[in-house]
C-alpha cells in the first residue's frame, strides 16, 4: 500500500471514528437537568458536540500520522490501538460523568491510583478489558474494510467543512453567551470533556454587546482562589482552663443519615443516647476533602485551596497544640490524597499517614487496634485529641466472614452496570453491612472510654464526612461528589460529653446545622476561646438555644451550594448558578433569595484579604 492510499484510508477511518465519538458523547447531554428550549441553547449543544469531538479526533489524527510510514500491518495495528484507547477512555468518561457529573481528571486518577479510596471489583475489571478488546477488533476490522475500498466514498472535504463549521458556530455562540451570562449555554459547556470554548468580552464590550450587570453578579458568585488569607481575624482571646477535656472525632466516610439507628448502628446509637443528636445536619461537602475541611476549620470548603496554598493549619488544631494536647490521628485512607497532611495536620509531627491493610475493612480494623495501643500508653497527665476516620462504607466493604444480616446483597460492586433503573436494594444491603461493621469497631472505642473512666471527661463528636447516594432521587447518581441533595450531604451528627445535655437545654435540634459549627462550639465551651465566633469561623454555637439558621453552605471540588429548607442554589467555578429543588430538579422561574445570598457571599470571602 502506497503512502497516499494509507493516508486516504486513515482519513475515512478518522471521520468514522469522529462520528463514533459523537454517538458516545450524546450521553453526556442526557444528564442535563433540563434540555434548553431556545434556539441558542439547542444550537450550542449540537454544534459543540460535533465540533469538540472533531477537534479531539483531529488532534489525535495529527499525531497518528507520524506512524503512516510503518508497513501496512504495523500501521493498522498502531492506528487501531490508538483509536480503541481513545474511544475506550471516552466511554469510561461517560460512566464517570453519569455517576458524578464531572469528567476524568487529576483528582479521579489520584483516587483510583491511590488504592485506598477507590477499589474496583474483578468483575468490573473483566468487563472493562472485554469492552476494550471488542472496540479494538471493530477498529481493526474497519481499517481492513476501508483498505479494500480505498478511493471510493463521499469526499472527505465535505466532512471537514461540516466539522469546522460546527466548531466555529459553537464558539461564536459561546462568545455571546459568556458576554451576557447566558446560563443555558455557559452551564452546558461543562458537559463535554476538555471543552474550553472561546470568550471575547473585551471585544463585545467595545461594541456594547455585553451585560455588565449580569457578569458582575456571576463574578461575585464565582469560586475565588487566592494565596492571600486573613485567618483568623486578629489574635484569639482565651481564658485558662483548669482541667481540659479530652476530645474525639469519630468520623465514618460516606455515612448516610438513614443508617444511624438502633438496627444498623446499635453501638453508636446507644452511646449517642448520652448526648445530643442533631437530625438536620448538613456536611460542608459532598466529598471527603471539603467535608473534613469544614469539620476542622469551621469554614466553607471554598477555602480549601487557599489553606493548601498557604499550608495553613486550622486554629482549632493550633489551639489544641498550644494547650499541649496529645494528638492521636488515626485514619484508614491516606492523609496525602486529599492533602490533609498539608492543611489540617500540617503542624503535626510524626503524622501517621494511613493504616496498613489490603482492604478498607482491614485498614479500619488496624486503625482501631492502633488507636487502642496509643490511647492505653499515652501520657495520662495530658489531655488527648483523637481523630478516628473509618472508611469501610465508602468501599461497601467488610470481612468475608462477617455476619451478613442484611440479605440478599450484592456479592461485589460493579459500577459499569449502574443506571437510573437499577434496584438499589441489594446495593443498600451491602452498604448497611459495611456500616454495621464499623459500628462493631466503634464499640471497642467506647468500651475503652468506659473502662478507663474517661467517658465522663471526653467530648465525642460522631458524624460522617459526607453521605452516599444510591440513586435516591432517581437521576442515576451513585456515590457522592455529584450533587448537593440530602442523599449526599445529610449525615448523622451527635455530641456526647460532660454536661452536654444541660448545656443544650432548649436548643431546637430540628434546625439546620453544619460541620462549620463544630469548631466554634468546642472552642467556646471547652477550650477557653472568648473571641467572637466570626473571627475564626463561619459556624454558630450549637449549644446556644438562640442560634438558628435558614441556610448552610456545602461544596465539592469545583462548585458550592447554598442549601435552604426547600432549595439548593448550586454555583459553578465560573459563577454560573442553577436553582434546584431538594431532589435536584430545576426550579423553573425561581429567583435566588438575595438576603441569604448576600450572607453566603460574605461567608465565602470573609477570611480573604
């Protein structure tokens, strides 16, 4: 086969693969909360879909041409392999997007490669390998078929013209939409992978084709990242404490509120009866990073990058160390992903970065054993702070010989077969079993507190970093970090400690509470801090009966939400917002509550210079 004929075959092969990718990418837009009904929205979706897939295909095709000098068989093999890999990655990305509403990125790869956070079953791996082989065989056969028909078919230039036209039309539409904060377009652009359409606000302003008022509102809502911090605001005022209490955070990864009960978590439930339970508690995040962040900093998760850039520890941890607390940090998953070793615990020396073990349940068991050893041999003349972070429910994991009370259940989790019609019952039974396993481990912790007599001198915070959705809202959301409904943010929350019931008399436990409230409550009531709460936190005092709120903030890696009693206002990184009901369905014609919104914007900017 000559150089020219190979190029011709490859040209048709590339065009067909672009159409393959377009067909796969249609799936992204099936997850739009609502398809646009106007000409600009519809045109943008169609042209951006075609133009972006053509652009990605063209870039890949350009680099593939370097192999055109290979002998035909090797050329076919290399081209088939590259095309198969590209389509396979796109296919996997549609599954990732279906569950989480974001694309494969650095964070996803870190979680998968860490081995601690995401663990796929052997069935999932086998399906993935089999799917790749099928794609490869189709691609290889297609090349041979086109090679046998070389020189025949529709002229390639017509397709090239069509692709280029779509590319420019989608970008022109976005230039106008970006200049006018037209959200049906600016929101839908995030549904395509690696899509960065053009903007030209300077040019649009020159000709008066821009809506400055709408852009200013969008800018005020946007996710701000800066290295400049004013945290805390001024020096903290404190008073001496005669006998500091011990403090413990017992946190369960991916803990759903509906599994905090006498049946599913009997030991935690029994211990919680000695304290105060807050039944409408919303995590500061729908993911571990922002959930744990809010718990320790008492701030919205929108400050994460600021704290990481400055490697700024929370004032809570600084104050514990100033009071000479012994710190027992025991986590199942690694503290380097997310980078809690550079934020929450950046000043903790000899930090224990992770637990040993081949599975979440094994690591949870070792976590408990290690804490018991540390706690029994600590210096008992000093107060102690313990952080126990369990992971089994995140991986739906428990030992093979563990009692399977809830049956029938899934033998293993296969994310590739999940869809909006999947019955969650078998999934839920496996999840509940993993929660019950952690509950059994927690019993050993509580028994130690009782045996040592420390139960009367220890404030225990029991909660989850975020919840775990199992298609609760029938929109094909599984897991977390994909929306801000209660299925992903509503977690159990209990405070047990000295005089806690007396301190909380009259407090309405039905009002919305947040992880932001933990630090100010502990600092004020147990750690001798007399500074105003707003000097170091965005939270409220959970034990002040006069305190209540109408909204809380929760955030993910690149967005945040203001959650009220009946709406969720979700804001993207660029400031585009959407108002949902509590089941994540768009509320048509809804307007933000601007009083709440003003308060929320003050909260996410208060500690930035």
